[in-house]
C-alpha cells in the first residue's frame, strides 16, 4: 500500500523596460513529494521525502522588429530524505529487521541563449544551453528551428533539430520500494539528438488549421524502469512517429482541437519495443468562452494498448473538465475535475491510477 502527497507552488515577477523592448521575468518554484509505502510483510515500510526548488531569470530583448534575443539562467536543487524499516521473514519465527536512513542532494546550474529572427517569410530560432550538474559535470545542448510561410496559399513549413540532456533524479539513483531497491547509483544521464519536420495548412481565413509532423529521436542511455532490476539505462533507443492535428475556430464562443499521435519505439540492443508505450494516442479538446472572464475546457484522451512484460495493458479513455474565472484583474480562480467517469485503468501493470479527482486553486498576478 502506498500513500503519496504532493505540494507545489510558484511565484513570478515581471518587469517591462524601455517601452516593452526589455522584459525581465524572475521566478521561484518549489515541489515537495512525500511517499509512504507498506511492503508485503507487516514490518516492511519506506518513507520518502523529496524536495525540488528552482530559481530562474529570463531577459527578453527586442533589438528590432525582426529580432528578439532571450538570455537567462536557472539553478535547481533536489533533496532526498528516506527511511526504510525492513523485516526478513525467510526464517520465521526468527524474524530479523534492518533499518537505514539515506539522505542525498544534487544541484544543476544552467545558462541559456536564444535568438529569434525573421527575414521576409523565413524565420528561425537558434538556441544553446549549458548545464552543470554537480554529479555529472557540464554539458552543452543546442536547437535550431526554421519556419517558412507561403503567404499565397497560407501554408507553413517548419522543422527543428537539436540535442538534449537529462540527469537521473535522486529517486532513480537511490529510491527504495520495500522490499526492493529500485534506485541505481550507476545510472548515466540521458543524451539525445532529435529532429522533426512538418507542414501546417490554414483554410477559410484561419478558421480551420491542419498540421502534420514527422519526428525522430535517438537517445543514448535512456532511463527506464525494470520490475526486476529497478531503474536501468537502455544503451540506445529510437522513437519516431507522426503527429497530426485539426484545429477549428468557428466563433469567439468556442474552439475545437483534435490530435492523433503514432509513436514507434526501438531498443537498439535487441530491436524490441519500449514497454508501456502505446502506438496510438489521440486527444479531443473543446474550449468554451461563455464570457471574457470565464473559460471551460473539456478534454477526452484515448490511449491504445501497451505491452508491459508478459501483460497487455488495455486501451482506455479518460475525460477531464477544467474551468477558470478572472475574479479581479489580479486574481484568477480555477477548478479541475480529472477522470470524470471514474475510469479504471493501468499505466503500469499492477499499479492503479487515480479515479475521480477534483482540484481547486487561486492564481495571483501583479
């Protein structure tokens, strides 16, 4: 049995200088996750407390009508504090116990720079980022994303190519799930290169927009979860597929978006598909605007069958509803109801998911 509590928050301040040509955003966010697990034996227990705090600053500088520069920095700290109390029932009734407490922390500092510019119908963004992780050292990643508009036919051709870096979390490195070790201190960070190319076509003065995109990602040391060994690195993983969308904007009162994604995955070491990854996913979003200060979103998500070791996880459909109301110019209230029809499904074999759930909150802006 497992209980999980999550508390998250963010605060952000924005400053506009030189008639809006220089925008400064400074933010701070924090997330705390507490997990309590009871193992199959009466005395097996595990308490986990994880905290992530982040501070960031971003400068957006409009040098001219056709060029904008983004430059910023961020620092993120992660902390883990876990306590395990395990019972060994292999020699009943001579039961022995072991208890240990583990603490760890990590920090990642980053700086980034991006230039967005346009020349006629052509526009692009060029970006680079440097990350320094206290455990895995420094890494440079980059991205280029060009776009060309054919104004006579209202057609847009777009693409991107870039690299990525993702360090394992502290839970992936040191996590416990009594009576098993799921963490792996020998994990390497993920490194990847990816590209996509697509076309977008508008009809009837942008009342309807259709797009089709092909994507390809080659990931080294992909971090995956194995029921026997816990978190492991996959030497090489390729994901590729097609994403299509249809957007409809008939009036100011509502809009509609339908999307479909086909994703194929290949483990390069044995040509197998990645577990728990569906070939087919689709989503339908209906946005309603009953008044200028109110918005309602109804979302229907479909996920196809997935293999999980020796099991096949069934497809499922989930409906979510969300609404917001601008109470004052500075205060917005929101409410969200997930899994409206209390659908029972599994994302991982043997692990249940949340049923009907409701959330509410306030957002204060200055």
